[in-house]
């Protein structure tokens, strides 16, 4: 039986592997289909400490991966396909085999919801983004649009208002779902405009392959218009990747794993969670890494307590 098994290879999972290896837990980490997590699809990361000139997302994750392996973590390219949670003997299925583990760290992340429009996936990282805190810096003094009508969208718009020259919020309805306080904050910014009663239909690239504009359709008339924009932020929420543990771990109303405040402990003994799968508020590489450290330290203490 393994002392520690980790599912997920983003900043949370790899940090848990680093700390688990240093605690002599010989962690086994299942990388899954997207080794490195969402940072593998980003370009320059400028808000991860220790890189004054920024670092490419894939380069950052490769460095974390090499560090975990050097310390003794065993990284497996397989995708975990099922888990059975039972105190002191959790089972993880992957490929044609199964592992038993004394402790299990779930670090499977959360997927940003996309619109599924033409040009969207091709322009991710080239003008289209799902994270203003991550990418807003690159749009200082430029024109951007934010797509969505909930709290996430208005929070993104307010954040971007301090960086961009002009922010326009695109929402399909005339009323927003966001809280009244957030709506008031958004309307207080002179450089935030509202494009309500409109839905995006496609993202328009320039000749050099970056975003040039967003094509919108009026919901009432069906007429279309083109809005020039240097950046477009899709803010329609995230979906936590909890398929493996649904029905076995306590989840909140949005589907995120519930952890004991200040720890990585979940509702099942010996199971810990880290990263975006248990964090619906911050969703940053550095906070994911910090929670991976916390989960691994909690797991190490648990192993020690079992004798």
C-alpha cells in the first residue's frame, strides 16, 4: 500500500508531490491527460513569485515536474479513472491496475466554462482569456470586453477597469445576475460600459492571429455588430473536476470539495484536497501551490499519527 497517492499534475498536485517526497512518503502522482494542468495552455505568467521577467506556463510546470521527480516522487502518465474511498485504504484505478493508498490528495482542478464559439479556442492566450487576474496586465491601456452577467463577470470587469482603457460588459439579458453591490461598483467606473441584450457569436482574429474583434448579435432584433477589442474575457464560471469523488466526498452547492477551514482535510479520513477543485474564489497558481503544500503536510501528519 502506498503512503500517498496524488491525482492531478497542476501546481497543487506537483507541490503536494514535492512536499510529500521530502516527508519520505514516496508519493505516486497520476498526471492525467493534461500533464501540468491549465498553465500548459497559458503563455507568459508574470504573477508567480521568483520570476522577475515572467515565465512561460509550460516552462514553469516542467520545472515543478522535474523538481518533484528529483526529490523522489513517482509520476505516472495514466489518467485516474475511479476511486473508492475507505479510511486507511483508499483505492485508485488507472489503466489496467489499481493502487491502495493510506492517504489520497485530490488536485484535479476546475475547468473554465467556454462559450464554444468559432475562434474561441484558437485565440485562447492570443486575446481571449478566462482569468482577468492572470492576464489583465497584458491589456493595460487597451480596449477589452467581458462576457457574462454574474458576480464573476462583474468582478473581472471592475479589476480590468484599473488596467484597461475601456471595458465593455456583454450580457444577453437587460438585467445582471450579479449582486447589487457589484453592479454599483461596476457602474461607478467611468470606463466601464454595458452592452446588454447581446450575445457573442464569434471571435474575430486579425491577420497575425490575435483577437481583433467580437461579433455580437442583438437578442431582440437578431441584428449583428462587430465590436473592436484587444482582449475578451469569458467569465461564465468554472466547473470543478470532481467526477471521481462525487457521492463519496462532501461537496458545496457549486460542486467544489469541502475542506476543513485552514486545512486540506475533506469529509473522509485520509483524503485531502488542494488547488482549484476546492477553491472557488482565488484560482491562482500560487494559491493552488500553497494549498498543495498544506494538503501534503496534513497527509504527512496523518501518516505519522497512524503509526
